[in-house]
C-alpha cells in the first residue's frame, strides 16, 4: 500500500468513525442532533465517499476535495461550538431569541414553534469540549491527513 492510500484510508476512516460516534450518541445515547449537528455530518459523508473513490481510482482531485470536506465540517463545528458557548448567535431556527417586548400570545407562539433540540445548549462534553468542539479538532486532524495524501502523490 502506498503512503497516499494509507493517508486516504485513515482520513476517510476517521470520518466514518466520527459518523458512527454521532449515530451512536443519537440512537444509543438518546441525544437527538440539532440542525448544526446535522450540518456537520454531510461533509463527513462526502469525505467517506471521496475517500472510497480515491482509494479505488486514485487521482489528485479527490484527496483535495476530501480535505475541503474535512475543513468544511471543522468550520461548521467551530461555528457550532461558538454558538454553544454564547460567543455569537446561531440560526434563529435552533437557538433562543429575546423575549422582551412580546405579548403573551407572541411569546406562546415562539415557545410552541421552538425546535425540540436547540443548537445553543451543550448536551455532552468531555474535558470542557462539546461534541461540536471535538468534531472541529478531529476534523482539522483529518484535513491534515488529506493534505499528507496529496503531498504523498
């Protein structure tokens, strides 16, 4: 096995492992994902597919796209971690908004239309990092593996 193929296998396998962990938290740990959690999954799925294609057919473009996918999910993870920490606001569809100046009916309508899973709450953390923060860090590492695959070609 060439070095490039090994790095591709590790990078795509890392995305697969993160997807399995996310699905495990969702279905075994009963932690429903929010909108931003779902957004972080799409680039991992793309990276798994790109890794499979790069493994089978080679080429220089596929690892570059895999690196872009890893950087994309790292970016969304970083954004989500910032929303969880209150550093900036998240999408209005999954974060709490101000309630000042609302009538009772408007407040009740806002409560009733609120999503069940909010993006600005941390449902799980390890060593002070939420799942979104861990996704960002691990995905940056995966982007590094994709870069090493590109350089090894």
